[in-house]
């Protein structure tokens, strides 16, 4: 049984929800630990204006909420749209998101954000338009499903390869959220007793493939005497972290340590994604995230190859595709939340 | 968000399908590589009669089909029911099952069963009642969901720990079949570069927890000079294989090699089931299969503990429960197929 392509003209249950006035614009916000990315998006997914700001380190949830509002205003200006003409604003957030209540708790990469905070209500006050919340990775998956590389499929997993490794799931054209915290493909155990993950556990996929874990490992290896240009490239580019761009440059220079660590990351992604496919037998896996987007198709091809030895149904592999919406996928996906609540 | 208990009085979509005349009896067959287990089952899941026969090694698919028919007849006699009063017969089969076409192919643990074979049509001819097919593990999962330990839950995975490690999935009260081959939790990669599995791949959960793999490993360890009573117990009990009963006896005698290998199996099951839960965030995992059923609750508790270090949402673990229907779960689940097609 091979993947059934969705007809271009078909309107899925999800798509119907997103349909409304032809010219309707919506705001979408991808709230990250480092930056706030806002976009004003048309019904067909076209980005009419965007803006980006660093996530403030001071001021707690109130400070972050104010920064989100400012960034959305800026994106609306860039789109030439008045804020009060937006159908609504969606926010894709890390942490424990309660979509119904409009609250976010335990967003550990945001400042002082342990307690439950009424983000939707506070942001709606500041903006004067309705606000809807969703999980950051799930909305990015939904964006790829509705508007990106996932369009031909009814079932898929989104794999976001960046600082961590996040995942989202669509089954039978609908998001699968489980008890509210599905998609943690980054915490698939790919090696019992293996490398320690940022989450504290051993042998997680993210311990090998997450950018934060890879940077920590690279620092340890340098202390042990290994040579690499990674940190020189970082310094030259004025970065404090090994960004996706730094990894990309080091790989292009055939830096042995970078090549070794990215090789392990690809191997771990191959094992983890293949395990998810063996369990769910979805039609496709869509690979995005900061590193996925930056390294692009040649590395998606390497992940395809790394999955092969582990796929139970190896004669009929799923499609494995690069995310189409790039860095804006999260904000575009968040704008779909506004649409579905409108 | 904790698991929502299904109300006892509620009728799920699945249950509605199974409802029909109060006294209706159905046949169910669990077709395995070693034995054919047939049962005649009432609407409420009560087994009215059962019969068991070895799976014939000669005669190919026709021979097996004849043996299934004979075993169903015997179960009907045991139930005091005429064959032609059965609503239908369901068969849970290994291999590539096409439920719509009523065919089975690539059933590699059945004799000479590579090509597609019209099992439903041939068996219906022999029995004179309608026959429906399903995947053996998925029907056993469905049985636990509808009538066994899975009753309180809307989403679960079934994990069948026996010769291999099979899995079935129920999401939002419905089986999730993917592209027709979901549930291969036994081929989750728990250790990149790890032990070779019966499937030929490296590091699969089944390579550590499947009875066939554990026996192969035990034989290698004996050749290397390790001591164990496993093979003495096997010989004394007139077995040719390390059956679940043999493992159980050796564990009760604190046999070091058996204890070591079962410890590794529990560790692999913990990692693999936790990974599946991290991905799907289901309410429950139901542990059955020959070994699961034989070793029972104390080992389910060990699996619960082995999952803990790997669960991303460790403050809110899923329920992990022993399968309630035991060895007859597969046949009972198959009888539900007959009901849903009736």
C-alpha cells in the first residue's frame, strides 16, 4: 500500500476550517527562547509582512508578552495592514500550552516562566484582536501539512532539527496531540545507556542531534585535545553559540570534528525517525528546524539513507522531505491557529 | 492532563459495530507459527468453547486452512453450537494481511506462505460462514481495548512480548493501521549498532526482548562457557525451544543467565515503550504475549520501572497494565472481526 496523494483540489477537514474571507489576514508568532518571529499571513499562506525581535531576558512573561505585541505591530506595518483588520493572532509557544485556557506554563527556555501565565488574554488586551495558542512544534508541523512539503499526504511526522529535536504528528489529516504532549521524537531512546541529553536522560535522539547537545559535546572534545575550526568560525561571525550557520561553514571546510558530530546526529535521526515510522507507518516525514533548513536537501538525503537499515518495511519507505516553509514555518503555522479559531 | 476514564455505560464507535443479537456467537482464530487457537465467543467476550491444534508444517496454505477449519469445528462442538449458527469467523493472521481482499502474503513463520493466498474465501468455503481477516497483533490489541485491560482508555498501545515483540495501536477509540503495517514496536531501535535481530537489523527492541532472540543469545553464551539450567529445564519438560514456561522456571530458580537476559529484555522494553509513549502520549500501554502473560504483574511492574528513566513527561506516566485476556486474547480479538463485518 503506497501513499495516496491528496488531490490538489480536495478540501480536507483541516483546510475547511482555515477557509474564510479571501483577503483575510492573520498574525502568526513563533515564540522561541532566542527570538520572536512574527508574520502577517494571507489565506493562501503568503507572508505579507514579517518582523523579528530578540526574546527579552528581563521582565518575565509580561515583558515577553509586550515584546510579542510590539513585533506583531511591526509585522502588520510591514504588511501595510492595520492591526484591527487582522482576523486574529496565533502564537506557537514552547512549554506546556493549554490551548483551551490560553495559558502557558513551564516554558523553561523563556525567562521566569514556570508558573501558568494567561498569554492569550494578556496579548489580546495589548493587540485588541483575538489570540489563540498552540504548541510551537505542532503548529510548524501543521503549516508544512497544510501549505508546505506535507501537502500531498494524509499522515506524517514533522521533525524539527535545531537546538533540540522536536516533533509533530498528523494522522488522517488531523493533528495527533495525545494527552497534550505528543511528538517528543527527540526523546526517543536510540542508545540505551548512551550520551546524556539536555533533559538529563541517557541516550535520547536529541543527545546526539540537538544543536545544544552537539555544542556541549564539541566543547568537551576540544578540552580533550581534539582540533576543530567550529569555535573560530563562531568567534569570527560574532556568535556566542554554534549556530546552524557555524555548523554549515565548518562542514563545508570538511572540519573533522564537525563532520564526526553531524555524522552521529544523522545516524541518530535515521534510527529515531525509522523507529517512529515502524510504529506509525505514516506516509511521510518532513525535516525542518534551524539545522534541517540550513543544511538542506543533501542532509535530508543522508537521513533517508540512515533510516534504511532500520525500516521494517524497507521495500516501501515513507517519503522523507525537506520542510518547505523554512524559518517562517512556525509563524505561518501559528497564523493557521488564528484562522481555525476565527 | 490525565487519562480520561471511559464511562462504563458509554458506547464507543467500535463497540456499536460489535453490537448485534444478544446470543450471537462468533468464531475467532489466532493463527500462529506454532499453533492454531480457535474460540467460539459470545457477544460479551465470554469464551463458550475453544480448541487448539499444532500448525501443520506440510501442505502449505491449503493445509493450514484445512487445519483452521477443523479447529474451528472442534471449538464449535466444545461450545455446543452448530457451525452454521455462527455469525462469522475472524482470523488474526501473521504476514501481510489485506483485510479488504481477504488475502495473506509473506507469512514467513507459516509453511510455504510467501505468495498472496485467498485465506478468507477458502476458509469460508470450508466452513460455510463469512470469514474476515485481520493482523494478529492488531486484533489482540483490539480485544484488550474492547474487553480487557484497555477498556478504561481511549488511546493505547498493545505490546505483545513473546517469540517476537509485536505492537498494536488504538487512538481516539479507533485502530491506527497506518499504511497497513503500523505497530512494529519490536523494531524500535533501542541501541544503535546493538545486537542483531531476527529481522537482520541491528539494535531492535526484539533483538533483546524477543524469545527467539533471547534463546539464540543464550545458546551463544553457553557455547562461550556460561552456565545455565535453561536447557536442562527445556529437556526435562520435553520442549525443543525455550518456551515462556521454561524461562519462568529458570527465573524462579534464580538462574543467573536467564536473569541477566530477562533483565536486558525488560530494559529494552522499558526504553522502547517509553519512546513510543514520548511520541504518541497515549493513556496506556497493555503488556501481553506469551512471556508477558506467563511472567505476569511482577514483570509488568519491572517494565513500568524501566520506562521511568526515559519518559519525557515523567510526572504523568501512562498506565502500564498486564493484558487481561491471556493466551485467548488473539482468538477473542479475531472474533470481534467477524462481528464488525457481520
